[in-house]
C-alpha cells in the first residue's frame, strides 16, 4: 500500500457559504471521509471495528491550518498519511489540495493542513488496545 492515501472530493454548492467559499467546518467532513476511505481500503469498516474487534476510533486531538479557500465546483484531493501508530493511538497528517482539472496544468495548491491524533476506545469511551490483526493492517500504511 502507498505511504499515503488519496481521496477525491468535488465541492458542491451545499458545501459553500453565500459567497461560494467552502464553509470552514466542511473541511473536517472532508478529512473524516478521507480517513474513513483509508480504513475501507484496508478491508475494515467502523462497524467491524466495534463488532468484531471491540473498539472504535475517535479524534482525540486536531490541529488545523487554513491556508487558502476552496470554492464551488473546485476539485480537491485529500492526502492522508499515517505518521505513527501505537496500540491505542494513530497519528495522521492530512492535507487538502485544490487540483486544476479544468486545464492541462494539473497543478496542486495546498489549501488546508491538519495533524490528527486518533484514539482507540471501547464502547464506554475508555482507551482500548487494538488487536494485533488490525494493528498489522494499519502498519502496512507506514
């Protein structure tokens, strides 16, 4: 598997404010979707993590920097990289890029950068070590 995972997003009208600029909280949704798609690419899903392995993954810390705005009809690529892994925590770096797909340029422009710490918890919200089987799947991303 690649060291980072890419997820594509098109900006729809519903993602924007009255000025056609992506509403800041929607970037959190884009980042979440990219992390979820990364989990799917490992052959896992959130229900499986809870039902089969007894844990869920939650955001415990997020640092985000908004550099530039995305606009209605922009094409975005969210790049997700697993930076570190322990039995209880996953550290990820995520970046949102605007891609010029309307011309032959095909350039990428960094819009948002985020550092996320995810925690593994049980149904009661207490820290829970992930099983070796899932740990090995996530290690494949390092």
